[in-house]
């Protein structure tokens, strides 16, 4: 049985000057580790490369390096232990060297080592990251060429989390004046040049002092395959055992959600230091492994949403179209497992019944559940009626013939005479009695993306003038986000329609770029636009036989309801402030809904715990953009989104623009000095006069609903 979390060991390089046999590798596994990270070649190979390089005197000629041979390699092909080995490319190569000879020789060595690792059956090889900032393109080109030359190997680029000296400003130390995001910036250039290859990932080195949270969050969104932890960053607890700081523990807890390999380094060196420091004699090399395994056992329990979405993290799903499609029983069943949503609905119906009270004439209150599915809201309404001591008669209106059959069974076995099952599209429903309370669960991940406004507009005509609709309103919300994983997944399918389609996604490897989620628009029910009787076509007006909304009022049945849909058009352009640089791959959509009074639902991460904690029925929606947009520090993103209709379908269109804020020099000042001071102190620059300079923009996505739409 495979372990849930893999822990590996990287032995000191001085012990790997000669080949390792299979017993040596498997002994590490029997010691409790899952993997061993092993250099592919050793000093014998390095010595030969050095001799060949020195023998060529012409600096313009890059010498030819032949592949390594025994005993220049550290292991032989063996399917028994290949799964337990992560290869390490020579750390002395410089793919980004400014010396063409060194760069050329390094590129050859990289290909030779990757080829040998692939021959031995290894899946992953760790490659040292760039050694300098200003030659990243050459480094990335070498990686890209190696990926093309060796198609069955995955490259892990070993990088520091941040420059040395970058610390979390919330800590006791004053952060050094260095760029906290510079290493991430380098990585972003590398993976962009390599066209977001799915075989390229990060091996992240945890520093002794963690950088600001922004840096930690940016890295979390990246494809991290390995976390490297030096034993030298461990502290000692009161008993002398090695432990990690609380900050490092919390970081590991967060990163363990993406299940990277954890590779321990410098274990022997650190153990020797502890032993010489007269720490308890129980301290041996296994103490670090035992501690990491211990952390795995005390990971915080997953949230209700994480449990519900297990296996679907960052997986693209098409939004449901229940108006167009008849859902399967299994789909209904999944959503019925959300106790929070139905508890909120029951509370809302209870509030409406309690506030309205029973009918003075003794007749039951008419409650209609439109789009009843398998009947969970009927059950909610009946329980709320009993609690409020207000008798009701319930209609269950459903167009799905299979769900209708199931509803008939539930009526026979559970509900009996106080529920009537109606088989029709709610927009064509013409009951003999007008409705006091209308309940629906037509909300989608963006609120209106399952055509709740259109469906409820079509059935609103059967509601009494003082009737109540649950939900009373819902609003759509959005925020720009970074997710290389989602972008790579969409890009790999190489289809234009996928880049122009919103997807429902259980987000995990995602970083929200802005500090604030903003509202796009809102829908209210009953629809104010339709509320006035004059707005209804004559053939569809309610023939109210009573002037006081008597429940016996009748409704014309002759034709389906049709009033046009222009009033459900929406458009918004929202501006988001970006403090720290990143790459925008799309934006995330959420919704909030007022069911009744103070009873609400929310999928927004900043309000869900207050309004509907542990609700799992909806994942966020992801609006992709076809070309990632780099956003520098202290920038702005403007997102424009439209909800359009042509009376046959509804669709979204969206586009993005990015801006940078540039200081405007005052009279007599030097423009160069102003820009320099802005770089040194962004906060000071923002408080001074600035102008917005457009950096870039996306295309208009999904024009005319060409690629994705919701059919009416």
C-alpha cells in the first residue's frame, strides 16, 4: 500500500563518490524512508569533464562531452528500487553561465544525465536552479531542449523560497532590503519560456526564516513536487529532540494539501552537531524522520468542503444546465448530502411562514417548490410548517420525468394528500390557485449561471401580489486569481472553446491576487421589473377573480409565458488593486444569496463561515483567460464581464486589462529619482501623485456566446 505522504533522504554528497548498489538504496527504505535522492553521476564524471574542457584551448569551441559510463554513474538500472529514487543532476553545471563554453558543456551534461535517469526507469530528476538573475532565458532554453530530447522524464527545478535575508515582517527580525519575490519571478520566467510544460515543476527549499505570507501563498499555487528541509533549520524542544518552529509547521500543514515529497537534507551533519552539543543520547538520524511522520499524523482535519471535494481539487467541471438537461438521480443525491444548505432553506421557510402566519379563512398556505428535483425542499417546507404551526399545501413542480416518478413515490409513501406533484416546466405551469410562498434551488456557482432569473421570471406570474419568493435575492462576486495548474490543464487540451468556457472547480492550487472580492451584480425576486401588472402580455396576465389575492384566483393556461429577457442583461467593470506581483490566469466567481430575512447562503471564502459555514453544494466558478497576464507590484487589474441574452440563450463575455501606477514627478524634480524612490518605497510612491499606464489586455472571451452558453 502506497503511503499518503512520501518522505525521502538526501545523503551527504561526500558519501556518493562511487556507485550505490541496490542493497544500499533499499536499506534506506527499510530505515523508514520512502525515497532516496541520489546524484546521477559522481566525481569521476566531473573529473573527466574538467579534463576535456581544459584540453580545448579555443574559447569559442564548446567541447563534446560523451555520456557518463561506469563507474561515473551512481546507480544501475533496477526496477526494484527505481520507484524509490529521485535523481539529482550535477550541482556544478551552470546552464545560465555567461561563458558560452560552460553553458554549452552544462547543457550536454544535463541531457546525458536525464537520458541515463530515464534509461534506469526514474520518473523525476532534480535540476539545480539558475545561479543568476539576468540570464534566465538561456537556462530555460536548456531545460526546454532537455524536455524535448528526453520525453519520459519530469524535471524538478530546485529553488530557494526567497532570497537570503527575506523574512516575514511579522517576525522579530527586521527584513533585509532585498526582493522577496525575486526567486518566484525567476521561476515564472522559466516556466513561461518552457510554455507551462506539465513535466516541469518546483523543488522548494524551506529557509530557516520564512518570507512574507504573500511569497508563501504564491508558491502554494505553483506545481511543487518536492519540499527540501535541511536538518539544520530544526530547533530543539525542552527534551532536546529536533522540532520545527510553529511557523514552519503551519507552512508544512498548508503545503501537505498538495502532497509533495518531503526530502530531508544534512541529517548526518546535524545529528553530529547535536551529539557534540551533549543533547540527549536518544538523538540519532532517525529523529528527524520520526518528527516529520509525527507531523503527518497531526495535520489539521480537512474542512467539510475539502472532504466533499476530495479527488476533485483543481479539476475542471462543466456547470450543470438543469433547464436543458434532465439530471441523474446520483447528481441529485450528491447535492442532497449538504445538511447546511437545507437547514438554511428550512429556516427561511419557517421564517416566512411565521411572519406571514396562517390564512384568516383557515385555508392552508400555498407553498410551491419549483424545480423540486427529488423533493428535499418539499421535506424542508413540511418540517417548517410543523415547527411554525402553520398548515400548508405544497406543490412540487418538476420537468424531469424520472424525478417526477420518484416524487410520486414519495407522495404515496411519505407526503400523501397535502402535496401535489406537477409534471411541467415551471414557466408553463398554470395552477388553479395562486401561490403564497415560492421556493427554488436554481442557484449556480456564480448565482445566475443556471438560469435562475429566467426560470423564476417565467413562473412569477402565479405568485400572489404579496407573495414571497425564496431566495429573495442573489448576487455574483469575483476576484482575479493565479493558478498555473488550471491554466496548464486547459492549455494542454488545445481547444479554443475550453479557453472561452467558465468551469466549476474545487480550488486548491490557487492564489487570489487581490485583497478584496467584488460584487458583479444582483437579481431580486419577485422581479421588480415584472411586478407591475402592465409589464405582462395580456394573454398571460393573471385573471385575478378576487381583489384581495384570494387563493382561488385563476391563471390563463393557453400558451407558455414569454416576455423577453432584456431586463436580465448585466455588465460590470471592476478595478482590483494588486500589492504584490503575480500572474493572472483567470478570475474566480462566487455568489451570495438572501433566502429570507437574515437567512443567507455564501460561497465567498471571506463570508461563508458567517453565513453558511460548512456548506458544500457549490464549488467556485473559474473564468479562464487565454493568455496569462503578468502583473507587477502596486498594479491594478480591471475585469469587465457581461451577462448577455438573445432570448434563445444566455452567455457570459469577459475581458481583462492590467495597469501599473507610475509616479508623476513634481515641478523641478527628476523623473528618474521619482521612479527610483517608488521602487524603494512602494507605499510612499502610491501616496504621491501617480498615473495609470496600461500594461496589457486580454481578448474578449466567448463573444456572442460562440463557445459556451445556457439555452433557454
